[in-house]
C-alpha cells in the first residue's frame, strides 16, 4: 500500500510543479512589446494575458464555446465591436439593434447576460488592434 501513497504524493508534486510553471510563464511578460512597437491584434487574440480570445472563439466560421469569428466585420460594425470588447455586459443589456441581431443570430435572445467574459479589461489600444485583426478574418 505504501507504493500507492508514494505515487499519489508524486502526482501531487508534479501537479503543483506544472501549475507553478504555468503561472510563471503567464507572468513572464512574453506578450510584452518593445517601447514604440505597434501592438498586434493577433497577439491580443492569442495571448492569454491579454485577450485570450482563442480560449472560446475560433478564427474560422466554426462555433467553439463562442461563435466563430470569420467574417465578423460583415456582421458587426467596428464601432459596435469596440463597444462590445470594452464592456460586453453593458452592450448586452442596452440591446441596441446590432446587439439584438447578434443575439438572434446566435440563438440567445432570452438570455439575461452574455456568455462572454473578458480575462481582464482590455486597454483602448488593445481593442483597436483586436478590431483591426478581426476585420481581416
């Protein structure tokens, strides 16, 4: 029975080590830019300390957790996208025509709040870069 106990302890240590490694890599500044360098919307989209949009969205038309984003610039205006990325909860609640159309398109008209959650509030330059990138999909 001692072998099983040792194995569990080893697994716990391995799990803790992996979690610490993940935390260190997330905080390492890997996504930071050099001063004066232009921020890439693709970086915001895929970087888990910025947007991390790829956790829920795909850059194809395929739905994952959230809707696929290919062609999003034909379905939503840049202005609406900027407002949405700034505060999705507020935009959902205000239910302007563009929001109502999106809710209908994804079949969520009856939901009281969106499923979208931001990793952290995005800065204006991150939103601008992200909207620019989304317009290329």
